[in-house]
């Protein structure tokens, strides 16, 4: 039996609100792509997804570094308040890249600046496609001691919803199909805005195994909405070396407000550990081991200082310091959800025009109506506990280094930062803070 250790899901939706009334003819319904729900048509380019995008290793690394820069910039902007915080920077970057495909002029430039998109647009979309296909391979079965087992479950899906009577630019539809495997589901925003909201929320719930049920809050969809772009990430994985539930006991966690009693997991393994100015760090491996959770534990009273220092250079330095230690770990079980509305944060990061009705330019999406973004909604959920698979535990036997490694005691009994990243692509899938695991 496979016991899943960690579940993390995230989804972002981008709403493009319109003004005026529609003229012209809508696109014909495409024949490719998934079957839409009953009563919903699918508008899609006739082009199939490019399954072997021609992307250089330099472009892949550029996208990874750019996405890391955005991840830490958004963390600094949106995680200012104390408390638990969690989001998927990769999900947001991916959804905004689809939006970027329809932006023009200053709006296009500002989105590139805010999201740290350094690649020219054709190369950017191809690099996202290649990265997405690479990440999808993490979900393939793996062999452990001659037996096949499930690897982690990583699902990354894109969808777009448009009003029934809106004609879309063919170039925009081509980019969505070629690089994001997305078409346009048509909904009647004008006659049944709440019904359209329910349809989109149902899609989100289905793609995230029920973890995200109300992505769009009441009132988010009105008759003025022209387009909703969405991305869903569902992540489920096992520790390479599971914690023993019999070793879990209650312990004290020092939250910013008060001490609380929480379930503390305990484990002693040979693993990756680092210490730097003001922090300890450890890298916990999943199955497959190319995906890791990096935990950064600031010294007491230095959480804000360490969070302010977070950037791609800091991450690279922490990872470079990691070495094999005998880890005596105390880790809290935790589970929580985060909800974000990112209009203010993204505007502050450099893309205010996209949210301004008078100046936004999304003529690459459609020339029938002026569009702007009304808001960007993001919800996420994470749960961490002891469980893993027996096969994964057995595979850990081959991991010890030579000789007797130094000892490191790590007690996560105060607020800490963590990120889940994919080592081959260097993508940060999730980034968060645990301030109160209770």
C-alpha cells in the first residue's frame, strides 16, 4: 500500500474584465483538446501541443533563475504579515505567462518586468512548455529494488474560459495550444455570471482533488468579464525516508504570539544539512529524490532578517553549503491553506497598467473590446505528516555517505521558511512560511 506523505495544491486565476459590447463573429469551436462539459463549447487553435520544443539549456536555466527571482520578490511583497503563508510561484508564473501572450506595448513590458520574464516571448513560451513537460515526467512510475512503485503525483493543468460571443486572436489561441495545451471554454458570463463562477470553481475543485473548492469568491465574475485564465497544480509525494508515527509526540512550538502544543515528528537519518549566518537548513528528499523540500530555520528573533535576504543568490548559497550529516530532526506536523488576491502585490512589483481599465493593452487577445485584469486569485493548501512508502524507506539504505558524518541537531520549534523545488529544472514549485503549525 502506498501512503502519501505530502499534499500541496495551488491554483491561480486571472480575470480580464471588458467594457462595451461585442461586435464581429466568434471563433469556430475547435476539434482538438479535451471534451468540454455539457453545454460548454471549446474554442481552440487547430494546432496540437509541441511535445518536443526546441529549447537551449541556457534558456531553461534563464527561465529557472527568472522564476526564482519572481518567487522571492512576491514572497517579500505578499508575506509581510505574520502568520502561515504558502503559495505556488510556478503556478502564478505559468498563468501570467499565458496572460503575457496577449499583452502589448507598455502592458507587455510591465508584466515582463514584474514577473522577471527575461527571455524574448517566443523563447519564453517554449521554455515554459519544455519545463512543464519535464515536470510531468516526475509522475512516471519508478523502480525500487526491482519493484515498480508510484513516484510523486504532480499534475499541472491549464484552462481558459471566455464569453460565448467574443472573437479571439488566432495568434493568441495558437500560443495557448502550442505551449500550454489550453483551449478556451465558452461560458455565458453575461446571462449567468454566478453559474459561470460555479463552473470555474468546479473545474478547480476537480483538478485539485477537492482541495480548492471556492477559488473565485462571490462577486468575482460579473457580466463584464471577458476571459479567465487558470492554472492548477496538484502535488502529492512520499518522503524518501519516512518518519515513524510511533515516534511522534506532542511538543512545544514557539509561535510569534505564544507557545503552542503540536505533534512533533522525530527522525535520525543521514541527510543534507547546512548552517549559515543566522540559520540552519536541511533538504528532505521525496521519491523521486530529484524533488526536495528545503527547510530554512532562522535563529530565534531573526526570521524577518532571513526572509528579507531570500533571493536566488541566497538559495544557491544555502544549497552549496549542504553536506551529509547525521541529522537528529524534530519536525512539526502541519496542515493549512492560504488565500491571496494578488492585484496589489503584482502592481507593486511593476505591472500597474494591466489592472487599469484606461491604459491596459491586451489587444493580442482580442481587438473587439478593451481588456484589463480585474484581479488575480490564488489559493493553496499543504499538509505534511510522517507517511511514506515502504519501498522508499528501503531505498534509503543506499544513501549513506562514507565514514562517520558530523552530527546536526535540528529542532523546528519556531517559525521557519520552506520551499519545494525540482532539482533538474531548478523550479520552485511551492514556497511558504510556517508560523503556527497548530
